[in-house]
C-alpha cells in the first residue's frame, strides 16, 4: 500500500480534467494519461501518452500512485463492447499490481429503467447492452475489492452539465444553437423531471470517495441539484447569460426511429430513451452525509454551462 501523494488520472475528458485540476491546485503530483498525451492545459500536471488498455504499461505508470482514477470515456459510443472490457481489465490489473486505490467514474446506466428515485442500494438490473456492460465492469471491480485484491469505489452521476461538457451533454450540446436563438431538438420528452449533475461536483465527489477508506467497496451518487425538465434546464442556462428561451422540439417515437436509421449514435441512444420518457431522479443523500458535499448552486452551474 502506497502513502505517496501521486495520482494517476486515466482520461482527459470533463471529469478527468477537473479531477486533475482539483488535485494539482492543492499541491498533489498529478499525471494524466491519454493515448495522445496531449496537454489538458491544467497547470502543474504531467501528461503521459499511453494506451491504458495495455496492462503492463499502465501498471508501470501506476507504480507508487496513491489513487488510480478511471476517468476514461471511449470516444466512439458505438464501440463500447469492443473497447471497454480490455480497458477496464487493464485498469483493474494496474490497481491490483500497484496497490493504488481504484476510483471509477460511473453513470446510472446499470440501474436500467426504475420507478422512483435512484438510490445506491438498488440492484444493477439494466436490460440494454450498455447498461449491462457498465454493471459488469463494476461487478468485476467489486469482486476484486471483496477478495482483498484492490480497494475500489465507484461514483455515479446523472447527465453532466457545467464547464467543458460540450457535445457529451444532452443539454450542453444544444447550447451553441440556442444561444444563437435557433430552435433545438432534445431526446425524448422535455417535460419530465430529470437530474443533472455538475461535472465539477462529480470530480469533487470522486476525489473525496477515493481518499476515504470507509467509503470503498460500494457506489456513491454525486450530490446534484433538484431535478428539472430538459426544457427548463436549457431555459435556465440561457437565462443565466441574459438570453431568451428558444423553441424545443422532442425527438422521440417514429421521428427518433427514422433518425436512428441514418445515425449509429442515435441507434445506441434509442436503447436508453427510457431515461427521457419518465422521471429520472437521483437520490444523493448518502454522499451528502458521508462527504459533506453540496452541489454547486444551480444558477452558477447554468452560467458556466452557457460560457463553456
């Protein structure tokens, strides 16, 4: 077991960058590993070009690290079944060999369709292939934790908003057009309550969970603001920078089916449409109590989402 203050962050997407920034700001040594090794622009952070699915190379990079953060987000959403299993296996192997805490950026896919707020004690009962995949990856990490091979923890968030999310967020991806006054399309119903998670709050919770030994061996939900509808979320983002609402159209039913014929990405998202056809609400009480984290005020989240 290591006692160093070196942290290895795999992935430089929105969560990875914010985790790196949080750790570097407090004076920790931080290495961000990506395939390209391209700079994140975060001061004081080292950058490493590395194929994280290579367990030997990743294990060498993790030697002496206190925490190995899995902030990976394979770019091609349509190839998860091909990309994620070897990547997750490599990360788990590197954590076991190095002794680093294994902190995983998770999502809500494993729960599948639910009735009522999502709590951490719900079973992982997804029926779609992406949800089953994410559930299996956590089950593998949890089994290794319970066997004493690693110290693992997963932090799950709802759909991201906030700085740097861009095209990865269902709200933020339409913000550029909305700021120009154009009408936009949003997935599913736009009148259902939906939890949105600030990406910086996800990073804060992941760091807190990694560094709390008593928090390991389970999942936690990122503290998030009260749910709002998609339409209201976009309207609030626009209002935060003094812009009026725009027309919001719903992409669902036959229109979504037709669009999916020409778009592999939409075909994948169509399997997850249940998230946008009914209330999709996160219960974050456990993490708030454990880590003392409150979500960033909604108005600030909206302002940063508009200005990303």
